[in-house]
């Protein structure tokens, strides 16, 4: 018997004979259902359905809940209204990233935090260590499932499964107590692919019905299930960070080019002093896009060098882009070499290959592929 954790949708993976599962941070999750490239292209052109029930959900409630979240995160939670979500980060005192997450404002004194699966225990401990005032923290990860419907056809598909007015729902907003395939759910216009789409938070027991219902609703729209492989290539093209690669305890949000989500003028928060100093001094490293000029594919942790053969950083993520058919990477390198068109060298299997710094994100929704 597997010692890996499984989501409520695991029994349904066998509906697709080509499904291949891997150990992903202690979870047995599908890297693909039919093929990574096929699933990637489906999301870019039509729609894909993802099981992301391994993600963590915490309910934060109490009179001081908002003040507590404000102190724990880099963005300004006071700017969002009920029914709105916010991307933000938690930092340590040195400005390193504890995690990146979404905050959902459910009411004036009740919020949901959505954190990375590999960080659930660490984040929970971090929050409890700093809790102050009238604040209750409840981990509801085990009882919550999360299904992501992503792609240009997502709204048309979901409209068959709910009576909610999806056209009136802006990006990064959500509907509480929506009915999806006959079950109560929190319906959010968010995602991790660079496409329009929705994330559906529901009870673990309702997830199989919703999954099957959405697949049936999307049958005539090109909807297929998609796994971790396509999720990774899609988020990579859109330059959406992955914790443990573009972000970590040794990489600050400013180094990861996420300064927009760091509101240094919103009052004090953990890590603010260090980040303020980093901004004042200038970040020593920057996350940039690179493209291989020589033949090769950059991969995570490959070292990057300057023209004199001196190490200047490393690749955080890289692949041959399924959408663009180019060998691309994200690399955290020393700031003096981070200008567009700068030449750098990536070491692949002992050989240094020429690359150049290119514009990011590599892919933007609505832009022509080239």
C-alpha cells in the first residue's frame, strides 16, 4: 500500500488509462493523463481540468484577523473587499520567502489562506508562532478539495454547470456558496496557467461529482484532464513562480521580480525592514528570462556564468516551451548581468552553452504566439 497522500479524486485517475502518477512532495499526483504537450495545448486553445486538492487551506477568523494577516504578509490586505482575493507572500525577518499564497476575504473578520502543499505544516507553525489578539486559525486542508478549470473555453464550460453569472465575475474575485454541478462551492476566477479560468473549492466528498460533471460539460469544448507536467509548463511560460524554485527562504520577493506584491508603505509586516533595505541598496540578484542560443534546454539548478567563466547564478526553471517551441529558462543571476540581450552561458552536462537574457513573461494571454 502506498505511503503517499492521495486526493479525493485519486480513484478517478484510473478512468484515464494513460495516467502516470509521481511522488510530488509526499503526494501521489498525476504528472499527465494523456500527455504533457497535448494537455498544455488544450489549456492554451480550449480548456484543461486540474486536480489541485493537495494545496493547503487555512481559515483565519476573529476580530483581529485582518490585522494579523497584514502583519504576516507583504501585500496590503486592507485594500481588498469581501469577495476579492489577493496574491501575497509571507517573509521571514531576513526578507526570505516563507511561502507565496492567496488570501480570500470571506467577511470583515474571516479569511481563507491558500498555501503550497509542501509548506502546509511549516506555514501553520509559522502562523501560530506569530498569532496575536482575537485570532483563530483552522487548518481545513484535509476536508477541502480544489479543482481548477483553465483555458479560453472555461467560462462557457462552467456556465453549463452553474447558474452563477460568470460574465460578471472579475478576475481575482470569487463567489461564496455557489452551486456547481449541484454542490456548494467557493467559485474563484483565479488560476496558475496564464489563461482565464476558475478554481473551485468544495468539500472533499463532493469533488468526484464536480469533476465528472465538469468533464461532461466540457466534452464538446475540447476539455481534457491535465496533470502536474502541463501545470508546470503553463505557469512557466507565464512566469508564475513555483515555491522551491523561483522562491525560497534564501530568495526574496524583490529578487524574484515580485515587488508589485510587496507594499512597503502599508504598515509594518514581518520582513519589511529587510526588504526596505534591499530595495534601497538594490537587489544583488534578479530573476530573468533566458533563451538558449546554442542547442540545449536549460533545467532547474543548472549553473549560469558570465563571459569570463565566472559563476553568476543558476537556472530556477526551464524547458522547451510547448507554445513557443523555444528553449527557455528562468534564472536568478547577479544584477549586473540581468539587462535584456545580455549574453550568459549555461552549463549543461559539463559544456557551457551560450544564452541571452530575454523579455518575460514568455507568454501573455491574447498575444500572438511567435
